C-alpha cells in the first residue's frame, strides 16, 4: 500500500494496479479490530507471505497455505483475516475475467453511477462485494477512488 506519514498527517495513494488494490483491501481487513501500528509493523511479512498480493498467486492459495501462515509468527495469525485475503483475491480474479482488471471494473462502476445514480449503486455499495468490507470501510474506499487527486489525506491522532 502506497502511503506517506509525516507527523500526524497520513496520505493514502490510489492503487496503480490490481495487486495494490488487493493489498489495500487486505490492509483494511487486517486493521479492523486490531491495532493499526501492529498491522503496519507486521505488514512487510504479511505482504511477502501473500506473494506481494499477486491476485493469481493468492487466489490459488489453499488450506495447506493457510496452515503454514498460521504457524508464521511474522503475520497476524487470525484464520478469518487470512482466508478473507484469499477470498478477496478470488473476487478480484473474477472481476479481471469480466473486466480486464479490477481498476477497469472500478472505473466502469464510477462512470455508471455518475451517468445514472438512481439506477446504479454507488462505488461504496459496489465495494461491499469484498469479504471483510462493510459500510464504513467501503465508504473509505469510495472516498479514495473518487478523490480528485492521486491520494486522500487525513490527520491521525
């Protein structure tokens, strides 16, 4: 996940590719219910364990891989969170089959909603197809992907 932290100002950048998108969604799902700094500190190991969030590689992971992750002290050993990453990679893979890339799917959904907001769900509603993404986190993703620039910025306490 591309981000910058300077003091209490935090910038989160839009993903440039589908792997970055999967990483962003995965980071969000790990942070829910966990300490942000614990997740951030373990993130390099988590990223490596999930093949740098290669959609093809993560989607192909199975129970044997989950068992291996559950033994890895460098990751957050929460079965639900680990399986959520794999489930979301599989959703991304399906979106790629239908749309070419996840980012193209996002662009198409944004355009459809802008063209006819009464008949087309908002991007926040669309993001709820991903495991572990609820109303609040889908709204955060919506804000990021609808931002005018390449990032959103907020202050952390």
